[in-house]
């Protein structure tokens, strides 16, 4: 007798009940209380005849009977029993399936057109394409910072240090160490490689070459020969040449493999010990024996090489104090560039935690990094490999030990750079090498100056000099020049008057112009001076010298002994005034020249000289003396003045909403200082871009001394951009960025963008500033900051679509039980196409989830903002230590936004993700259709035909079960020992593609619903498998191609690949996944929901866990395939349902292909 699957309700005795969804109108009769279909009662003999294939009484649904198959059958043969069961299915239950659909109204009277697409899906896909095109087009064409790098020339020679072999490191067969020598400059031979200077080690980045360090090494050799070697004062101060060593990491892809990072750091520590040992060997070192042997090496890292440099100090084989200076270029310090590898994320956390904990120590003796200085240099918006936001050290290092600066900030560089050019840019390499020569001191065993002195050198060379942390040398200097003037001189300007000079050498004699310094009681005063001439040193032969003077109290006879320079402008007059003066030359700030012919800040032009002092810095002086020393008339100009901060500073309170609506317009009055500064605290996000327009300034009868010069800057990180001859400027910044950890210091004074405008005050004309949000240009800023989102959110969409497909599959169709044989005959479910399930999700589940995520994103941003205020109120950042109570992971969730203004990004990225899923689905379908068509043509030419068979067919029918098990076992053994599991994914993807192709071919030939169901199933499984795992073999190809036999345990985890291999192998057998009609079906739904939610919340920050969750989902599907008829699922059914009956699905059946006679 046919019995119910589950439940306590007993069916009517005159009917047999079949588990099914609610029937459509004109379909079979429905028992509304039980939800089962029923057909007339069958006797046990009729059921036996049906299952054995023997024709008995005619079927109530067919005139031919239940087993109308014309093929010969043998009742004892189990295969024939299955075939007759399928015949029973096709004759009895196909009419029921065609007429009994569930609430989604999915009528299956004939195979659905897989290419069909609803109007809603098409509309959303079009909107998605428009949005994505806008982002990409904006990124490629809008708000692009100009680049002005010149390619240097060099004559490199690389000496491989073959002595650094397996006796020193276990990585000698994989990595190598080189010494750079410039031909025609450096002296070296086979016996003497010429080690006479300070050791420097260059570390390349991800897939980088050691040869990238040749630009810096060549400049070091040339500059020492041309300048340092002839400067006895520098030589006496301990300056020597730089010996550049280079690590060859064989272009390993360290950004995608954490173990590689650790291996390289271990190798570098061993290389440091070997390099230092070379200087102890008199046969290799030509150093002065009176100098101490080096005990430390300067590290310079490009890209991930900078992370390797920081990792060196955390390794167990690190030799204490062997590194005290690290300079990194385009290095992502704050967070890993991608998070697909667990070891990379874990290694980053360990490194950053170590550095934060070290600097959180109250006492220097407890801080192992107290002597270390770390400088991070970023290329800016031109870097398309690593977002320059990630180069920030603000969450890692206090400002006493390091800082982050952009190349557009560095004086005499003033240009952005891409990820590669930062390693060879000519103007940039000159600054790096000069700063290194300024901070080395071979008289110390560390080979460098003390930490505070090194930081002063780096601030001098890398910062503009206008930052709050910039140091002025004037207050620490002693007077060096005695200036003598006539008593009745008229060169002293009235208090508050501006000094303007047009031309020099008018008197053809030295001439002094004195500006009285306001009294100390005057608050908010600032002195500024701008000129197109270089400031001369005392006793020099230049045109212009600027001195800060006070009245000299001693007699003339003592002047020569106390002051090194004497400047007498009294003309021999008996009555004279003597002033003791300090030179301001060392505090001069270079600004890019801004003239009518200027185009870019990095143009080849003599820079402007600028001085800026607060009144507090001049408290011991009474006059500013501008000395015109030109012996003949020459062109040039100078503007100097004391200004009030109330006139020079404009503090705006405009909000972002108002700025979007109306913009910001500021009118600068005609009577204004030379320098005007505008602060806009509300503009601090790196996701927005702006357009700034500067109105034309008429200058009357006098030609303007210089055209407007604009500086855009933020204080943390130190990013400045200059716009010369400015009329319109593209404004973008690297301020508050997504997913960035919070700062160590108080950010209240650092938030917001500021503009400094230098304009000719002698024109006495007003001008206007107009600032507008560049909406189109802002779209491009999403590309770099959120590129990983476009890999995570599509997985969310795919997970929900798969959930919908399994949900419908488990709740539609028929399941029945034959008591005569005490087993299930079949389980018929409908597995709808991916596109149809996506269309259903677009109506409720996806919009609902994205609405929830939008509110979550806004609430997280609001709470993070409140956390900033609470931490700021409870933290004193004037000390050198950090605060360990800060939650550095609070911006890891969702879109990592720290501003609720960007709530709209969640639905925007959701829309784009939906469009990407639609496109990927149809691209994959087109690929499968094309391959299936080609295969059909090839098979037909070879004379193969396929019988009409509605069952899923095996892809490799010639392989036995034993052979399949052996193949899978062999592949897993290779994964465990030789090949990384990522390549096993690639194999699984290819096999799955073959399964899709052959399944589609059978479905198109047979026109069978069951074949189309199976194709929809394997197609939907292939989409996330290809989308998520497709990137892994590509990224690991470079890593594994070079010395692939080197052990890497994290890449040989069998459990990371086993479920995928088993599932793919199961699908090649043609096994359709059985339906789960019990409560166990909710497990499938729950797993897909977990995957979707995790992809939304942590898919960007911890993307590697997506693989583990997908692995669990896959393992569950394998379990459903393999254990559906076993003891496990019967036990689970009893636990969930309380029934003694299990459930089963149809056994896997193979297709029937025969050769034409």
C-alpha cells in the first residue's frame, strides 16, 4: 500500500496520498488538510506490477497502462527496475507536475526558455551597467592627478653574493642577494667588492624585481662622487657612501600569501646578519679601521617590501638593533590590499599588533621599537595597485617615530606617481638619497644619527615646512651676522606696512629694508615673505638675504670675536646702529613657481622662496632685515608683511549637504594679506571630489608679480597638492577612507581640507573662490576604495538565488512511498533556472536584505562617530605612547564607512552586484551553449545518437565507481603533497564546465524536464564556483611557478578542496540532488543565508572566510547527495519530524549512448 511520508494524519482509506505542492486549477484533487495529492487506491499487486514493469490493469491516467515502455525488461534486473520506475514517473507524474505548481506559478508543461529575462531584471541590469560604467569612466578620465616623472639613466652592475648560501639560510635555493655597483663610478673587483660606506638593503614588492632598486642605488653613487666626496665638512661629520644591497625574492606574490611574507622576513634577517658580517672581514671591507663596524642596516621597501621590512623586527631570528630606519614606498601598512588569504590577514594583524603594543609602552626601555623611525611615502591617486589610503601610519606609529607623506607634498617633487614609477622617478630619488646622506653618521655603530635627529632630517626633506610638526631652526640658532646701519636711515618701514620690491640692484650697492616686528602683546600675528629669488647664506654671493635682527649691545671691538659675518651698510658713518642677526636661509620653504606660463607644479622652473613664522618664533628679535645684495639691476620681486590671522584665515561651517545643494562661494576682499587660508572641516572624506574655481584678479597699471598659487592640504596624512597659475582645480584627497583603522592621535584638529591661496596683494583687487562637488568625478573614487566589494556582494546575490532555487526544489514536485517494497520510488522536484530564481529574489528577498543592510551601515557609521568623540575625550595624545583601548577593527563591518552620509552606497553596490550576477549568468550560459553546440556537431559527425531519456546522464559513463573514487583520491593526495589546492579548484571548475556542457546537450536533445532540472542545478553550482574560485589559480600562478616545490602548508589543506571535488565528481555521475521535504530543508536555507550575510558584513575585510563558509555549504550538499538514503538522514528525519520513515530520492542513473550500426 502507498503510505504517507510524514505526519500523524491518516489518509482516507480509498485513496493513495502523494506529497506535492498545491495544485493549479483543473489539476488533481487536493486534500487541503494534508497538502497531498491523491489518486485512486492501488492494490499491492498493482504496485508490484508497476515497479517490475509487468503490465497489469490499465492506468487510470493512460490507455496503455502504467508501464507502457516498449523496451524489454527483466524484473530481477535492478537497472530495468529503475528504468521502469522512470517510465512510471513519465507516464503518471508528468501530468501531475504539469498541472500542480506551487505558489510561484512555475508552469512546466514544456522546458522553459533559459534565455528569457523579466522586464524587472532587464531594467535593473541596465541601471547597474550605467552605474558601473559611470564609476569606471570617472576613474579613467576624471579627477586624474598629473604626473611629471622623468626617467633616469644609469649603468648598473649586480654582484651576486654567492657566499650567502645554504649554510646561512634555508632559502638560498629560492632567494638571492645582490650588491649594486655603478659602472665608471664605484671601484670594485672580484677580491674587493668595495664596501666602504653605510649598508642599505632594498626589498622589492609583490611580484617585484630586485632591479627596481637600481634607480636609488645609482643616484647614491653619483651624488656621493659629485657632491659629498668634495665636501670636507660633511665627510668630517660622518657622511660616507651608501652600499646598496638588493634582495631577489624571485618575484614572489607576497600580497596573496602570508607564509611568503614570513619566509621573506626570515630570509631578510639572515641577509642582515650576513651583510653586517661582510664589514667585519678586512678582505671585503675597505672602511677606515678607526671607524666602528656597522651594527644596523637601513631598509628601503617598495610596496609589500615595506611590510616585509616591518615584519623583520617581529621575527624570532631578528638581531636586536640591526634595523633602525625604514623607508617605504607605496606600502599598504594599515590593512592588506586583498583579504582572500587567511595567512595574509593574520600576519598583518600580528605585525600591526606588535607595533602598536610596542609604542603603547610608557617607558622607552620596554619599547623594542624606540630607536626605529618609519617613513611611509605614497604616490597618491595615480597608484592603481594599492589605494594610497592604506599607506597611512596614523594607526600604528606616533609622530615622534614616523609619518606618512605623499610625493605631491615633497618639495621639488610636487607630483603624484603610480605604483611603479615611485621606485624610479628621477626627482623623487634625488630627495630620498639626499635625505639618507643627511642622516647617516659612520662615527656611530648604528651608522645613523639619533632618532630625533633622523626625524628632523626627514621632516626637512619630505614635508613642506608649513605643517604644525615642522621644525624651525631660527629659535635654536645663535646670531651669526653683525649688520651695521646708519642712524638716520630711512629704510625702516612703518609698523604694519607691507614691503614690495620690484627688481633688485637699483642702487647697485647692498641695501637693507627693515620691517619692525610687532610687540609680543599683538596676538594672531604671522610673518610671511615670498620671492622668486633664492635666499642667500651669510657671506654668500647671492642677490637676496633675509635676516632676523635684534639690537647688538656690545662695543665694536668685540664684534669680530662673537659673530662670524659682518655686513656694514653704514657707509663709514660715525653714528651707526649695530644689529645682531640670524639668517633665515635654512628655514626657507620652496614653492612651485606660479607665472603666466606655468602649467604644472613640477615644471622645470626656479621655485619660489617662502618664509613663514608665527610671532612667538620671533619674540627675541626687533627687526626683519631684507638685504638686496645685487650689484647690478636685475629682475625679480619680493613681498613681505605681518598679517592678522583674522584677515588671513577663513573658517567655514558649511555642511556637506549644503555644499551639495548650493556649493560654497567666498569673496576675498581687495585689502587682504598675500596669503589667505580657507578651512572647511566638513570636507574630509576620500570618497568625494570637488571643483574649485578662482576668479580672475585684475591688477591695474602694474603687472602682477605672480599669478595665484593654490595649495590644497590635509594634516593627517601629510598630503599637499599645488596648483600653479590656478583658474580651476580638481580637488580630491586621501582623508577619511573606508575600512581604515582609527587614528592614534586626536583627529579633531586634523579633520577637513584646507586651502592656501597666495595672490599678489599689490593688485589691490578682490577675487572669488567657488567650490562645487564633482559628482561624476566622485564616482571614480569608489573604484579603488571598494574594488573588493564587487567580489563579495555578488556572492551575496548568488547565495540568495541558490537558496531560492533549493527552496522551490524542496517544496515542489512529488514524493511517494511504496509499502510493498518499503522504499521510495522517486522524488520529483523542480529546479528553476538561475535567471528565474534571481527574478523571484528581486521581488522580495534582495530588496529587503539591502534595506536592512542600509540601516545597519548608517547606524554603524553613527556609532563609530560617537566612539571617536568618546575616545578623544579620554585620551591624551601629547605623550609618545599609544592607547591600547582603541578598537582598531571597528570599521571592518559592511562598507567600512565612517560617515552616515554615504548610506546610499549599500543599495548602489547592491544594484551593481545584481547586474554583475545577471551578466555573469548569461556569459556563462553563452559559453556553455557554444561549447554544447560544438560538441553536438562533433558527436553527430562521429555517428553517435542518443536515445530519448529523461534521466540525467553521466558525463564519463565509461568510468566505474571504483575508478572515480581512485581518481578523486589521487587528486586529493596530490593536493596534500605536491600541488596547491587552488589548482585543484581550477581542475574542478573545468570538470564542472564539462558537466554543464554535456548536460545541456542532453537536455536540448531529449526535451526532458528532468534533464533541464539537472542542467539548471549544475549551471547554478558552476556560477559561484567559477566566480569565487576562479581568481585563486590566477593569483597563485606566479607564486607557484617559481620554486613550486618549496613547502607551503597552507596551500595543501585537503579539507579546503575535498567537498568541492566530491560535489563535482557526484555531478559527473548525473546525480540530481534529492529533495528534502522535512525540516532538514531549512538547513540548506540557513547555510545560504549565513553565506550571504557574511559576504555583506565581512566579505571585504575577511574575504578568506567566504571560502570556508562555501566549503561548509558544499559539504552539506555532498551529504545530501550521498547520505539521503542512508542511516544518517533517517535518524535526522526522526529527530526533526518524529517519524519512523526516512526520505529518499531517485538513484543516480546514467545516460544510454550507442554506436550506429
